[in-house]
């Protein structure tokens, strides 16, 4: 009987008016899939509020030095990292299905962008800021089209080992590139291959800045010590363990910033440790980005690679947290 019904339905399609009505009726449900907040916000558990507030404060503190350092990693002015930090966290919660991650500058994408700027520098007539803005727009358009066409299912064909390998390789690359900064070794191109960075680091160890190395190692020891201590008391005092684990980065930022300010008395040129220097106050340079045909032609070969890096990193982290928290992401 079921076979007969199926054959009957296929042999006699619905009238055009009824098909149009069915499609129009499905449009609101389709559009709502792009704003998951309308589904999860009414079911939000108030018991999670304290943890979310602490996480938000932590991200707010972390995103300032993190954004500036990632901008420098991409060979851009530090303020560019700040400008690109707050837009993502302001909008992502509306469109996201992952409750544990935020959108903003990341190390791997900063390194890729830095490589793009290095490659285009000899031939382009555009500034690094214009190129970076154009790359962001191009990647955003491609990602938007992929989402609009519901092509996210293609990511399900990416194997777990491939994602794990990508993240592990990214972590090693980031660690190598940041080693120079921690040791205070300057004037080394961190956008070159990792083995060349290691070679130059070893060859310039005699140029290590002792104050920078002391600060870097002290921060690392503190961070790992607090992480170890919080894991040991997680079963006995889970709330204290959570606060320790989430606030350790804030403590490092506040303490090191205060020490640097006291040492140099507000003048970064007097500091024995490497500082970002003066960052322009306020929000400047906002406006319509430059996006002409010549610039699009220059960045087009890099667009697919940029999108793949962005999506892979995002999906890998989101799925990792989803497995830990026992929920699903789309």
C-alpha cells in the first residue's frame, strides 16, 4: 500500500498554486535556521549565567592583548586587531550553534594573512590595511554563499584525523612563531616556514632579551601551575576550580601590564621589555573598504585557501567543545 501511495504522488504532482503555497509557507522556517538564537534563547538555563558572565569577562580581557598581538602577527598595525575583535563577538551569538566559542582574530588566520601580505607586497599598489579588508570581505561573501546554499554538510566528509592533524600542526606552528616574541628576539620574519623560523631562532639565541625571557617564562609557569592546580581540585571544589581556570589569563594580563607601566612610567621607550607601544585611541579609519577590480584580481587566488582555513579551524574547535559538552553544532 505504501508503494502505491508513493507511485501515486509521483505520477500526479501537486498543482502549481499548491506548490507555490508550500514553498512560501516553508520560507519562514528556512530563514529561522539562520538565526538559531530564537530557538535556544527561550530554553536558556539560568544556572549557566554565572559561568557565561565569567567567560565573557575573560574574553573581554583576553581579546585586547590577543587582538593586538594577532594583528602584529599579520604584519598589520595593532589597532587593526582591536577593530576586528569586537564585531565578531557582538554578532556571533545570534547566528551560532556553538555555545563555547567566540569569533575574532585567530593565530592561524593571522599567519595566513601575513603570508598573503608578504607575497603581494612587491607588486601591489594597495596598502596592507586595504588588502586585509578585501580578503576579509571576500572570505565573508564566499562563506555567506556556502551557508545560504546549505553546503555545510560537505564538512561532514572531512575526517576526524584530518581535523586533528590540522589543529595539531597549527598549534606547533603558532608555538614556534611565538617563541621569538617570548625570547625578545626581533627582526625575524615569522611568516616564513616553521623550520626556517626554528633555524633563525637557534642562530640568534645570543640576541635573547633577558627581561623578555624572564617575563615570558614566568607567565608560562604561572599559567600551567594554575591549570594543574585547578584540575587537581576540580572534583572537590568545582566552582573554585572553574574560577581559577578562567581567571588565570586575566591575572597575567593585569599584573604584567601594571608592572610594565610602573617600570616605564607611562613611556614605552623606557621599558626594558618589548611593548606594543602607543596605540591610537578611539575608532579611526572606519568606512567603506577599497574593493576595486585590480585588488579583487590580486586576492582571488588566496580566497579559497582563506575560507578553508577559517572554516576548518572554526569547525574543529566547535566540534571539540560540542563533544565535551554533549551537544551538536551545525
